[in-house]
C-alpha cells in the first residue's frame, strides 16, 4: 500500500468532534512543551547557574508532585457522573502549566525552580485525569486502535518539529521569548477545550 492509499484510508475515518478537539488540544500542548525540553538544561545553567544535579532533582520534583496529586484528582472527578468537572479540571490544570512556563522567565534561584517544578507537577496532575476520562468515554467504538494511534502519531510529529524549532527560537531571540511562546500555545490548547463544553455528558 503506497502513502497515498494510507492517507486516503485515514481520511475515510469519521471521527467525532470531541475526539478531534481533544487531539488538537494535546497536539498544541505537547508541541509547546517540546519547544523547550531539549534545551531546558542549558536554560537552567545560564539562568541560575544550575548543574546536572539540579536538573535531575527538578525533574524528580515534577514527577513526584504529579504522582502524589494525580490519583486524588482522578478519584475526585469520578465522584460526579457529569463530565463538566473532568473538562474544567483539564482546562484548569493546563492553564496552571502555562503559568509555570511564564514564571520560568522570572526565576533567580534554584529553590524557585524547585517550587515551580512542584506546581508544574500539580498542574499536570489536575489536567491529565479529566482529559483521559473524556477521551475514553467519547472514543468511537470499533476505532479505538486507530484513534489512539492517530493521537500518538500526531503528537509525535508535533513534538519532533518543536524540538528542532525551540533551539532556533532561543538562539535567534531569547529564552524569554521562547517561554512566552510556549505559554501562549499552552493556553490556546486549554482554551480549545471550551469548544466541547456543549458536547460532553452533563449527567
């Protein structure tokens, strides 16, 4: 099967609007994230004089914070049969993540970095359970494999392009410009989720 046939096969799939918006939202959010991830260590070294140990600890704080808060958030949103709390939790968490990206511009110490990493983990923990819950409930029956793989492929392509672009933006402009761009794209990904507020289950 040639590439044209593959694209025709993909185009022939009808995907419901909720899944389309969820995929597009995460495409923007993860593409934004990958804009700075490959050069984050350089940013920390230049901004606050951090070393590899600091980078490792900061990532550990993010992952630990996310692990602590994510399950309680999931339990909380499961208490309601409505998906409104899932949606608004996802939006709130993503907005918090965007605010953390903006705050990177203003840090002047390692301790401030660690605090922001904790909030980054909290934002992710709030955002992910609601997104996964809505995606799981609205995925088209019989197309689960295709829609999950479409999600994964598109995110991979977006992140690949962003990884190459982020270093270019930082070198030509500045880290501050890069983080403003990252935050704006993340906020846009969050705002897109409002488009499905009338498509989700109310009860």
